[in-house]
């Protein structure tokens, strides 16, 4: 099995504490614990609206995910429906603004997912540590909550050993891809999370410039 590490923290300015508008969710499929649903979302639209949008998007997507039989989730079609369910749920929630959404289902040997916005998923084969930016082709707009979001699907086989990162732009934008890729080569688990948090902080300390949400999944040996 893979190990999962997570961090989600609000950004802000020194002395001003902001609320976190990011949200993430990691949950097994209700009918098959080998299928792990993972999602990150970055809400926009003012404090309450953004936080509400990202949470509703993740929970509505997971609810829709759970209505599909595990074998069907290996195919593309359910994913467009899961994304639409999240899009509609956010649109219909009066408190909610808009949000990004990057989500996937992790299986023992492959992953499949879909995304809208600028949150990112990056997969590293631990043998060569070369990054595969699975969300590179996603559309920034229209966002989740517009009722018109169009997801871009991605899938990949999973190597025996790998690291998989799901993150909001508060991670990649303020750290940069080169430092992220380097960190993955030098660290793992909690140490990798701690290192990336330090890299994203201005001058290595103080509050993040933007909400910082990172889900790290890694498998280092067969089990
Ligand atoms: Mn952000």
C-alpha cells in the first residue's frame, strides 16, 4: 500500500491570519478500499465563498465517485459525470464561489483522474525521478461552480515505486517546479512536506503567500 501525507494551511501577511480557501479530501471507495479517491481544490470568491466552494466540490465529487462501481471508475466516462456533479453542486450552493478541482482515483497499478483550473498533479517514477505533469493540459476556465466546467482527463500506469503530488497553486507557484522536482529527489514523506513548505515561504519563514495544500502519496516498495 501507498503512504499518504497531507498539509493544508492558510496563506496571509505577517500579523494577519487568513482563512484557508483550499480543501482536500482523501477517502477510499465505499465498496473497495483498494481504490483511493484524492482531490484538491482551491476556492475563489472571498473568504467564505471560496472555502465553501472548495469543500463542496470535493465532497460532492466524492459522493458521485461512490455511486460508481469500482470497475467502472477505470473508464473515462464516469469522470466527466463526477466533475459535472461537483460543478453543479457548487453552482447550486448559494454560499459558494468558484473553485479549481483536481481529483483522481488511485488503484494499485494505475491512476485516472480529471481536473479544471490550476491545481496540479505531478507523478514521479522513483526509479528515475522524472516528473510527469498529469494536469498539464487542463483548462483554467470555466471554473467549478460555473455550471460549464470542462474537465481534462489524465491517466497513468503506476510504477512499483513512485511519488505522487497533488497541490494547489500556493505550492507550485511560490516554490517553482525545479525546486519541487529537486525536493522529490532528496526527500520523502514528512521531510519532503516540511522541505516544500519552507521553500514556499518568503525567505523560508513567515506565512505563505497563498493557501498551501499538498497531498503526497508514495510507495517505496512492493507490499
Ligand atoms: Mn491558490
